[in-house]
C-alpha cells in the first residue's frame, strides 16, 4: 500500500480525495454527510470508488471500534489515476487534540497573498489533494510569530476560507459567512449554521471583505477537528473586545448540546 501511494503521488496524472471525520463517545458524527462529499469529490476528480458506500461505512465503524479511545480523528483517503488504475482506499484513525488555551484566548490569522483558485480551475468545492496547491504555497509564505492559520481571498478580493477550515464573523449579534462558492462547504460549517438558527441567531451567507473581518465584533473558525475556534487577531488587528465573544460562546454551547443529542440518537 505504501509503495503504491508513494509512486502515484509522483505521477502527474494522479488524483486524490479525502475526508476527515470525528467520533464522540465512539460514534462517528454525521458520517453520511462526509460520505456524500467523498463520493461527490471522487466524481469531480474522475476517480472510481472501489467499494460501495455500505462497505466503506462498515470499514469506518470497524476502524473506530478497534480504537481504545472513544474520541478519535479519522482520515478516509482515496488515491489513484483517473480512468486508469483502481484507486487505493485507506482509513487511518488517530487522535487530534488542541490546547484549551486556543479556545480561551483565540488564535491569530494572517491574510495570505496567495489567491484561492476559481471554481473552474481546481474545484475547491471538492475535498481533493489536487485542490490543495493553494494551501501548500500559502504555507511557504513568511508568517509572523505566533500565527496559527491563513485566510484566502479570491480573485475579486473577497474572503473565501481558511487553509483548513471555514470562518464566520459576528456583527451586531448577526452571523455572517462567505457563501459556499469557490470554497469547501464544510460539514461543520453547515452544522454551525443549523446551531445558529436553533439559537435564533440571524445568519447571512454573503461575500465579505477584509474590512468587515477587521471590524467584526467576533470571529471564529470551524472544521471537524476545531469545532468552533475563536479568532483573536487578523493581520495584527484585534477582533472584537472579548474572546470568545458572547455569540461564539452561545454557539459553542448549542453545538455541544446538539452533538450530544445526535450521538445519543445514533446509539438508540
């Protein structure tokens, strides 16, 4: 398996897709949404998934059940040559923990000069390794001390997403986030929007400028691993007065409550 993957990564016609899933108390959170995107991504990059959805679902559950830890991070990967080889499918179970201080103090962001590719160039809506060149190039750019994550602009200068996650801003107790166009529509992103509506927090998906991010009352990042991660500074500008802000704290409370509710339901 390792030889196959290493050889194919050096092939110019190789494509790869992946999904990152998380378990709570031994149960995968929203696996069907991740599998939906996995199969959609495979179709976009021209890979044939060698196993059925049910087979992958069983293998994911088996991999998780074999772990002693009930709260794990799962990486589902498919690598191959479109239309030619049978892709190699792998499942890796690891642990991914973040320091509590990140959530108490917030993290620093920097706007990268590397632009996010347009949808007609590399299909950022698909979770594919071939769409990650932006992230690689942005990581190579000089970064200030203590910077945690990078945020991308599109060709028109609007904010799109972070290197490995989506982001939201809060202004006048309303939630704003870029629309899922030219960026990855994260499973956690969608779940946070659901949580906001449950908490009667107004949500608007629209294009945002750096000015709006700089002058936001609150801001936070989302992905499977982070859940909801507060932002303290962007490009040396302090975001808001309190970190985490009241809306971010409310969303985190609703998030954890809804996760627990879904996990309990999945067990019954």
